[in-house]
């Protein structure tokens, strides 16, 4: 399930980047200082979900030993 969420998050990041490139969305939705939070979180979310999915798989594999 976490792999699917990671793939969806990657797709959302790509779509948001394209919409931002065309000027449809703005970066000023939520900012901390001068850095927009969306531009920081979206590229990191897929990696976080993929790492947690692999960690869960390793934990389940070696839990019974």
C-alpha cells in the first residue's frame, strides 16, 4: 500500500510541477519565510513512502526469525 501511495505522490509532484511551469498554480499557497512548503514537501513525499514501504517489507520478512 505504501508503494502505491508513493507512486501517487510522485505523480502529484509531476503534475504540480507542470502546472507551476505553465503558471496555473502559484508557490505562495503556504510559505515558511520565503520558501514555499509545497515545493519542499512534494519532491520528498514519494521517497519517504518508498523508504517506509521497504522498511515494512524487511520488518515483516525478518520478524519471524
